[in-house]
C-alpha cells in the first residue's frame, strides 16, 4: 500500500491510496469512506442489489464482533473472508467493534479485550485475536486496544494512561505474532490512538504508535458525547500533527456529515459508512444537499426577485431539510409520517439512485407502515448512494479549494 498526497489545504488531505488488494491493483481516493457491512454483507442488500448503487467504496469494512463467533469455519475454509462471501476482488478492513453497537465498559484487562457478538461477550487475547485475523485474511485490520478511557466522571488521567499502556502492549504483542505468520505478513496492521480526553496521553499514544511498523492509524474514542466538540477537534488536530504524512488516518464512530467535515479539517482521511444504515433503520431517507456550487440561473432569478418554476435539486432539498419534525438529524426525512402518504415525488429530486428513479415517497411510506422488507432495501440503496456522493463532493471541493462553501452549506442544514 502506498499513499500519495496530491493536496493539503489548511489541514485537509486529498490524495490516493495505491497498490491495494491482494493483487495490489486497486486504488482508493481520500477523503473517503468504507463500505459498512454486518457479517460481511451490506445491510438489507444482496450482492446484486449492491452493484446497482453507484460510487461504492473500494474498501469494505468487516467488524470482528460479528465474525469472531464463526472464525473456526473460515479457519477450516482457509481461503479468507473475501472468497467465502463472494467478494474476492474487494479490499477488506477489519475493525474491532461495530460502530453501530455500543460496548459496555469494564471488560478490558491487561491480557484481553472483549467484543460483543450475537451470542454475547467474546474475550480476545492477542493470540486469539491474531488467530481470527489469520482465518479472515483481511487486507487491513485494527489492532487490539483499550478504548474505554473516555472522559467523564468514571475515567481519570490515570485510566487514560493505562489505556495507552495497554494498547501499546497489545500492539507490540500483535506485531510479533504478525511477523511469525506467513499469511498475515502481507496484511496492514492499523495502530490505535487512545488516551481519552487527556492531551498528554493522546500525544504519547500517537508518538509511540508512530514508532511501530504499522500501516496506518485509527483515532478511537472520539464518538459519542463524552467530549465537547471543541475538545474533540483540538485533540484530533494535535494527534494528527504527530502522525507521519505517508500513512492513512482513520476514525471510529463518526458519520454525520457536519462532523465528517470537521474531522477532515483536523486531518482525518477515512470514515465508516454506518450512518446511512442508522438512517435506514429509523425509516428515514438522507435528503441533505451537498451541491455547494451556485446555479447561475438561480442567482439571476433571485436577484430579480423571481423563483424558477419547479426549482432545482438544491432548492428542493433545502426545503425538505428545514422541516422541524425531522426525528433524529436535520439531514434526513422520516418517511413513516402521514404527510408522505400522498407525496408521489422521488425521495430527492434529481437523485439517480434506483429508488428515486423508480419509486415515490408515497410508495416507500406504504412499505414502511406495512412492515415490508422492501422498504429497507430501497432506503439502503438510496442512503448509501447519497452518502457516497457526499464524499465525492468533498473531494471535488478540495480540488477546487471550495471546502469552506460545502461546509457552510452542510452546517446551515445541520442547524435548520
């Protein structure tokens, strides 16, 4: 794997990851996101319906918590998770936890880390963890770490220090085991930056992890509400300043559009795509606009005090995202609401996804209120494509040095 930076604009990094995959022939642009999966499959979608979505990321995210219970089957299969699930050409990254599910604290020791699967708690020593990775054979994998030292009343500077010490010890042990495994030598191990909200420990974690032969870095513990936004962003910027420029920076548990842009400004490269799944599970559709480039025709009409008939896609989305009854975030609409029963327009005007081209809001509303499984399929197809399009817009904005305009548009919708 080789990282090429094409631009760095006020801390934001634009570039490509080359020589990815088993054959070394795949390339991925960043800032970007991974394809979120559960037990190796995109939620609600078959392999065929997934291919209908445009902009699918090159790298697919696996979660150890959903696969660890089945590793013996893969160990006997011997050809890795990619071929087993029918995606041999994909590039796989295996994370320790599922970003959608929160893990209860208090289950990390000096010798093991616990993950939570369908059958309950699974205790991972470094040896067992590396055995499972050898069965999965991912291209990248997150190392074991102690990610419980978040700020709050329960955790202290002492606990943050212990989390860094444990994570470094796990990293050293896993690196030794990787060197002994012929299968895993070609895999990229991602070091984890811990330390809670204690700046000194975060910096120590970053510096010490950077000294090890890891292929990239995961910023852990920045999700949730344990830290204020200001603290998060200050810590992220401090941490990324300590990391080498030629290795990718990933972040765990951040998916909302406005938060994504803030993290990119702090130097983060890669994100997960669990947010579209969460939106789908709420029966909602992503409708936020990322068209930051003004339409010349609209500008003239607005100056003349007129409004274009029908409106363009941006005008339409701005209107629907200002509705005050949106259930969770300002980036989505809740299609379970009765007002969509007679709305025969697409989820988003101008969207090219399969759902918007073939079905209406009224139809998806009907599927949701009658508990039809097709509702999840159609919403997942739309939400994934919309989210992947957002990252394309981010990269294009960075190329044109217009990320500020995109962020202004997104933040305006976040607070509407």
